[in-house]
């Protein structure tokens, strides 16, 4: 049986059941941004952290230079974008997202 979808405007069961976790995603590149947006749809108050203030400024303005998120996606998943580490305090879950580094051919077996 497929999972039931929440009707528009229906109360969020995760909040009603005491599961209002505060999630922080560290790293807002082509992987971290969609992860943060997905969490924010389910967990309001999700924090998206990146060390690059220019990246945070662009995302806060609804612009993603990686092309992973459309302007509509910014409206539908309210992430709190920041480059201030203090904004990570109080997070129940920290998710660190970084790109996989390629290994040089000489190091592969």
C-alpha cells in the first residue's frame, strides 16, 4: 500500500507527536541544498549552513548558481540560510554534506 500524502493545510503529524526536530544541513552545494530543502518541507526551522557568505546571500535571495533549485522550490521549503556557526546551536540533528572527492588514477587499485 503506498504511503498516504498529507492533504494541503492538514496539521503536521510530526509536530503533533512531539517530533519537531530542528535540523541543520552543513554544506549547501549541489547535494546539500536539495537535502536542506527536503528537510525544510517536513521540519520547519531547518537551518542551511555554508561557510561562503556569498553563497548564503545568493540562496537567501532565491538564487542557486548550481541550478539544483528553482525559485519555486525556495518558496516551498523555507530554509534559514546562514554562514554563522552560532546558528547551528540548538540543532537536534546535524547533517554534513560534501561532494565526494575523486581519487587520482594512480591511487586506485
